[in-house]
C-alpha cells in the first residue's frame, strides 16, 4: 500500500477506494484503521531529528567501537552485572589481530 500511496495518511480507510488491489483488503483496512495512530507514532519515533540542540558535537557522538573490557569494569561494578563483564571479556577474546581491531575502529 505504501508503494501505491507513499504515506500512511494517504491510504483511504475504505479499501474500495484503494487504487491498488490487495488480497485480504478488508482485513488489512480494518487493521490499518485500528492501528493507524500506533503506526504514525512508530514512524515519528524512528525518524532521525536534526533540529534538536545537543550539548555534544557530532565527533563526540561518533561510534568508536566497543570499549576494552577493563574500561567497563567500573560501569559493570556500579550496576552489579557480572554477565556484562563476562560478555565483554568474551568479545575481547574473539578479537582477531590488532590490525583487524584498528580497521574496525574500536581501538581509537
């Protein structure tokens, strides 16, 4: 339906008014009527906003890869989560080579 109408708001509630013929159109129309507000909310939540002032710079927010396990010690101890420490150690053990790590960007 989005292929035919582009936007959720453009899809008529009545399937008889649809320009695209869809199998099960009555059930689809009923579901869309029932969940349209949810769909619009999820679209809003998934939309990247560019008009919000942030105290961080884009460079501050840039992904630099997973931190070394010892960098997580204080955080995991504060939230008392041994499983997070174990997972970080497991990921660290799977590192291939320093060259691979440098290419992936996590050692920056």
